[in-house]
């Protein structure tokens, strides 16, 4: 099977030092506090099309959904298809991720609204087939970049809701491609287990 290119190009985004919040913060609010509104951009690469995403305004809105998506993909209780809706106004996307054989996944996407008005190009490249382990590793790298940014901003992590979930996924060992752990929940359910 031929796999198509999926990547999240994060770089090393600039962060702000933040004052201690009075109350707990959602993960979204913490990310909006940590990243300046300047040129910090994550680039999602989908089958040869690049989509710029703002750390402050897009990643803050989609990160919790991405965490849940990866948790479901790694969970033994997943039923073989993982659905996610990213609600950012400049990345309003629906994905349905289905397990394939040999560590593959197929992502059927509905591109409702995307920065750069490239929805048509992205739709032409959907569904996208890629390696599950590589897909998960790309997201885990983004999670690690956000953890590092929160640390650099000196934000007290005990005040951030869902930070423990973010940290757990960012630190988790990346499974080797082709191992059962790489697509555990998706693969098991896809094989009739």
C-alpha cells in the first residue's frame, strides 16, 4: 500500500512569560496565554498541501480534541473508527480515521473552513492514507512542543486543566512502526477483536 505524506511542522515557537493565574485555566486558555499572536505558525502538511495554523488561535482550539483523538487511537476500547471535529474558525475540519492493515490508517476528511482557502485542494487529497504510528508521532511531537512552551512560560502546570493528559502523551514512548502498540485500539477493533 502506498502511503501519503502527513506532517505537523512545529519549529520552536516563541513564548511569553505569564503571571500566575488566580484560578485554574483550561488547556485552551493556557495555550492562548503562552503564545504571542505574532508569527508563531504550525504547518500541517496533508498529501502535499500545506495549511498554516496559529499556535495561539488554532492550536489552542484544537489541542484537546487532538489529545482525545490520540487517546482513542491508543485505547483498546476503541471500536475501529475514530472521529474528530476540530472547531477552530480557520481550521474547521472533520476527520474519520479508520484502521487499515499493516499499521495503516485512512483519514476521510471534510474541510469546512481552512486558512488559505485551500479546502478544494485538500478535498482532492482525501481520503489520506498514512502510517498510524507516524501520524501518532507527529501529534506527540506537537504535544511536546506545547509542554515545552508552557514550561518556558513558567506557567504553573497544577493550574491547567487536562495538562496531565497532554504531558502523558508527550512523554509516552513512540511505538516502532508495525508494532501492535502503534495502533493498538484501532487495529484490534479493525481485526474483529
